[in-house]
């Protein structure tokens, strides 16, 4: 496996006589201001070497790492803002890329890594012109706008996926609740566990009112034919048996007039046997 190129520095130069800009930070915020500036330099040189990212999350991690209490959160932000305002860190690059760097930091970094075989830097973050004498420097470019758009699209996809998952969860809960209500209305409570979630979701799409009508229609037919007809198991009805009883499909059975013989299924009519006898005997 190829050895990974070292990025940060093991140590960095710190002048005995600090720049006036840093002295102004100390004058404004006291020794805490001076300490924060040095710790930021330490973090920059030790990690990326010539810059560091800085946002709300990064500032919280920075405070945690250096042991600063949460009550000093605003103080840290004010010190960093003052450093940017006084040009200790580049205001332009902070505004555009949310990084802390300066030409002085980058100059000291390139001097320190002059003997390394390879040093990779980001073109958009540079404040210095890297001349031909720095043969070991590899300059890469980033498309921040495209990256930001991709991040935005990915975030939108995650939001939409989360919204869709929430909708599906809510719909499933509604479907289960509706099924429980309909199950109580159905006469044969057998095979409840055999009704699939997909079938329950179909019931939800049909709606409570129409499904209640379908059940009532089916029960009405059962009552008319109670001498010979038994209800389907609940699993059969709720998986597919209700289809013929929906509003668009239901056709009321045409009940034949007169009584129906349970044995031969033929119509049994009422006759005037006295008149029939006279006709047969030829009586007038």
C-alpha cells in the first residue's frame, strides 16, 4: 500500500514580538483572545497545514477539544470574527469558502514543506502564487458551486425520502386502524392474520364508507339466503371477496317472485286447485 503523504506540520514558528493585529486582539479580549489565536494557528498548521474549515459545528468541536466551556461559545465566535475583521484571517476566503487562512500562514507552510516529495493544495484556497521553484506542490481545483448544488440536491432527496417514509408510515397506520374497524363489522372472523398489509392498503384507498356499504350488501344477501348460504372467511372477503360488492361493481340480485323450493331450486307457484279440478272434470 502506498504511503499517504503527510499534510500538516509537527510544529510552527511563533514570533516573540507578535504582529500588531494579534496584539489588538489581546487588547480587546485579554489573554483569552491571545490564547484562542495561538490555538487556531496550532490547529491550522497541525491539520491541513495552510487552512482550516470554520462553521458552527467546527467551532463547537474546537471548544470541546481545547476544554472551553459552553458559556464561552459566543466569546470564541467574537474573537474569530475580530480576527477576520483585523485581517489575521482572510475575510474574502472566509466569506466564500468558510475557511480560516492568510497569506502569512500559507507562506510559512510552503517554507516548512519545501523538502517534501509532494504537497497537495486547493487552488481556490490559495492567496500566494506558487512559482516554478515549488516543484513538489500539486494544485488541485474544486468546483464549490457544483459541490454546493450536489449537497443541496442530496439534502432535498433525503428530505423527500424522509417525507415519503413518514407518509407511508402514517398511511400504514391508517390502513391498520381501518381494517380493525371493518373486521368488527364482518360476520365471520376467521383468518385475520392472513389479510396482508397490501390488502389493507387497498382497503384504505377504497375508503371506509364504501367498504362499509360493501359489507352491508354482502350481509344483506347472506340474510336472504341464510337457509343455505354461509359467509366467507374474513380473510377471503378482505383479500378480494369484497370486489363484487363495491359501488362500481354491485348488482343487486333479482329475487324471483314466489317461494323457492330448497330441494330442487325450482319456483313453486300458488295454484287454484278447485278451478283446476273443474277444468279437468269438465264441470261448468
